[in-house]
């Protein structure tokens, strides 16, 4: 049997998702799987790691952006009101995403808050939303003193189940926020059809879905408004930052006004004083310059992620108990802020997911558990017990909310989900083999962990 040598890589920062191995050269005999024979001892019990090397770090700095940043800092044009770079980014990002207009914001959260405000979400309203998401999605709804109403997830797609939207609509429902979580496109025809039936506004939470496509169109341009994040971990990163996309330019003008202290913009009627409501959610010039630089690499990086993700799909689906995500109906391209799959513990002799993850991490594979049952987050109870919510929602409605907050699809997904961080997918094909081989190794040695 031939040995395979893992070459030394330059020492780089660990990904935020997990484990980094040794940076030394390491040779080992690749293991072969024959039935259920244990052919290599697990690293967690003292055996050799499948992947002893490092993984690509993130974010990656482009030194060619430095002269422009230095010039901007020296000029004193640091905020969008006295500079040109934020406007340039807005034009370029709208072009990249295939939308008519863009407003750059301070974060993905402020993009959501702005969109909700401009589309009329107000105190006492209800907004339908996916429960499998980062807390910022429903936090933005709570900030408007509106009630997040969770629609169950489809565990196979990791996404909102459009078939379950209508059953959650009440006379207070005004909008729906589908979440393209992990860069997996939602079935937007299903969402938009349900929204049209009930006269709901649609705000796409595309904060993890830069360049993801649904029926050949890039997400974020398929509802009334689409929101993005450029936080440090994202494919398009500037530390913090966000954006709103839209094809109704009058609506985007109102977003611009709202995010800039209510100052009228574009087609809005000029007024004296402060007639329009708004907040200061502006992007800084430095963020825009970083993003313009990072945009040069995002399409190539996404191509690499896609190729490696599809290869992982083909390898992992061959392992009992490992079920890669399924693209939703109409989705034509995912972009993988996380690479997700489901772990079916029954196929691993009921090995708890936490033990599976520890064993996988010990093999040098940075895997995590994904989002939890956030529809049971304490944040919701805090909101319900607040003075404002008690005034806005009768006790009978909150009781009904709790009774309906039974989401078996999301519970199953939260129990089974395993994720691998996006920069891992920028590795080599051999790295992807290491991931699949490590999962296979844990499967073959599952009896030793139970």
C-alpha cells in the first residue's frame, strides 16, 4: 500500500469553525474500508489524524487595496456623506447581483431593520420567518415590536417549508422573511405565491447567500427587498457592513432615506426639516473600499467552493447515516457559507452527535453542530414579558403562539445538522477526501465510541 504525504503549508490563521492540526509534514498509510472492519484507530483514542495539516484561513487580505485606503484616510473623506466609494460599491454590487439598485448599510442587521421599516412593519404586526437562522433575523423583527412567527423547516433542504406558510397567517401578518441559510436558495416561487395569496411583503434574508441563484437569478432580487451581510466571516467581508437590493427604485430610495437619518433621496420629494423617519445605518468609506477589493475574488472563490461541495456530496452520500443537503425546488446554485449535512445517529449505533463531532474534530476536521432550536430561545420569552409586548399582544395571542410553536421539521434538523465552515471548501481535492475519509473512519469505529 502506498503512503501519501501531506505537504507543508504556510502557517495561516485557523478558521472560525474549528480545529487546526499540526503544521508539520506527516506521512501515514491511508486506511481502506472493508465492510465494517476497523482499519485505523481513531485519533480521539490515540490513533493518527486523517488531516494533520491546516486549513485555508479567512478573510484573505488584498494588499493592492492599501494605496486607495491610505489616500482616503489622508483625505479626511471617511463617511459616505463626503466621499464617493460607498456609491461606487452600491453600483457595482447591484450590477454583480443583477438588481436595479443597492443601499449599503452598517450591517446585515441594519439592512433587515431598514427593509422592515420601509415596508411598513410596525408595532403589533406579525412577520413570518424561518426558525433555522442566526438570531439577527428575528431580532430585527423584535426591534420593530413585531411578533416573529416561525414557519417550520424542511430538514432535507435546511430551509423554510413554503407549504406551511399559509397556516401561520393571521389578520396581523404583514410580511415574510425567507432565509437563504448557508447560501442555500429558498424555493422563492413557493414563498412568493404564498405571499401573493395573503398580500404579504417579502424580505429575503440573503445575508449568507452572495451569488446564490434561484432559476438562474441571483437571490436578494426575488422579493420586495433583499438583505446581505459583509461581516468578517462572510464570503464578501469588510469586518462589518450590509446591503439592501431591490428592483423597485422608489422603494430603494426610501431605504436610502431611512438609513441616512430620514434625508429624502432620489425620487422622494425634497422637504424642509425632518419630515421623513430614519436612523443612522450608513456604511463607512473604508468598508466600501475593502468590499470593492474583495469583490475581485468572490466569483472565483465561489467556483472553488461549489466544485468542492459537489465532490463532497458525492463522497459523503456513500456513507451510511450521512445525508447531504438537498437543493430546494428551483434552486440552481448554492454558495456554501457553511457546507451542511445531516447526521443520522441510528446508523452510527446511536452515537450522540456531540461525540461524533468530537471524534471528527480530533481527526483534524473542523465541523460544528449548526443552529439550535432557536424558536425556543430565551430572547422570545424576554420580549413577551416586556411591557411593550404585553400592551401590543393580548395574552390569548401569546398563548396561541406557544401552542403553535411546535416545529417537528426544525427540531429534527437541529438535532441532525452538521456544518463545515466556508473557507474549508477553498482547500484542495485531497482536503475534501480527508473530510470524507474522516467521516468514514468514525463510522467504521463507531462501536468504540458508544
